């Protein structure tokens, strides 16, 4: 039976705190009368995208896939989701980038005759 244990490392927690502080400053500068930071039962971690579990890069010792989403170890495996990103850039949705990576991977498969 598979078990998944996930947590936010200290660096990610600091990034989230920075994002919250920066967002507050931007909203206040734009004239927001009230910035609500309490979310009740809202769990930020469970509503976020998971990044970095199959990082993209040139070095097989420091990454899982190359720039075309192809596994360094298994040449017939392509990974085309947010796991290839090294980290989250902020609060934006990764959907369009994931779509673009999927198109790139599909083109590479087509070029290889698969």
C-alpha cells in the first residue's frame, strides 16, 4: 500500500510568508480597506500545487528529466506536470506552462516516431 508523506520545508514556509506580506503591502497601497488573513479551516498546503519532485535540468545527478521532459534514467518516460518545476513562482496557476510542456513532449515523441 502506497503512503505519501508531504510537508513544506522551512524555505517554502518563508516564501509563503513573504508572499503574504508582499500581497498585503500591494493591496494596502492599492487602497484596500481591509485585508483578511484568516481563512478558517482553509488549509494553504492542501490547496496548492506540488512542485519539484521530478526537477528538470541538464545534470542527471541533480535532476530527474531533461529540458524536453524526458527522464534521464528511463528514456521512454516523459513527465509533463508541475513536478518538473524547481519551485513555485508565487501564487499563479501552472496550468498553461504544464500545457506547453505537454505540447513540447508530444512534439518530441512525434519527432522520434512514437
